[in-house]
C-alpha cells in the first residue's frame, strides 16, 4: 500500500469540525456533526459492526470527518473509502485479505477484513463522500445490510443538502 501524506488520521482528528471538499475545506456546523455521529451509531448498532465512518472529499484529499467504533486508539486509513468514491458505486468486500499484498495484508493488519461502503452523492449525482461500515473478521454482507446502509446514507445526504454542503462541493 502506498502511503500518502494525510492518509492516516489520529484519534483527535476523527470527529473533525471541517471536511475536505473538492478544492477546499468547508466547516460543518454542530448540528450536522451531531447527525453524522447519531447515524454512525445507528450503522454500528443495526449492522452489528465495530466501526462506521464518513469520509468527504476526493482522491488523496479524502478525509475522515467522523468515525465511531471500538478502535478509538487506532488510526484510520480511508483507502477503501477512496476506492468506493472513485468507483462511484457501492464497494462490498466480504474479505479484504484476498485483495493480496500489499493492500489486503495492510488492511488485515489494520483490522479491516470486511467492508461495505456507499458513496454520498450531490443533487447532480456526483459522489462527494462515503459512508461505510467495516469489521475485523470476514463477513457475508446481506441485502438487509446494504439496504440499511443505503437508508442511513440517504439521511446523511439529506442532512448535507440542508447544510448546503452539496452547493459548496460543486
């Protein structure tokens, strides 16, 4: 896995007041941050996963704006979120280890063995972020899991629209 500056974020940066969007960083108000945290807690509870997070921005500018989970002392690398965002569609991995070296091994070492991510899209259908869930063991994601994450992503999308984030990301 190629390391790029800013890939790994400390625990202090996990619930950040800003999000890297397109060329610049736009502030998220407290209400929006609170909604993100509530939605991530719902993702963890409903999908029974140890970690859920939201990333905003594209490419190596993608930043984790909120993460909830068991690994509060660990750093998070949003590489799979970037892959999901760049594909523009759902990224579902029942087991990351078969991705092979160095990616699969690095993810496994980071305790990411199963991943489910959905892009957040603006009104024009352009992806600008990702909501995801992941676990430290292989998992067969179900249609119910995907539908649940899709519903929670829709709530986040509505919140970002209300906060004017889509207009700033365009």
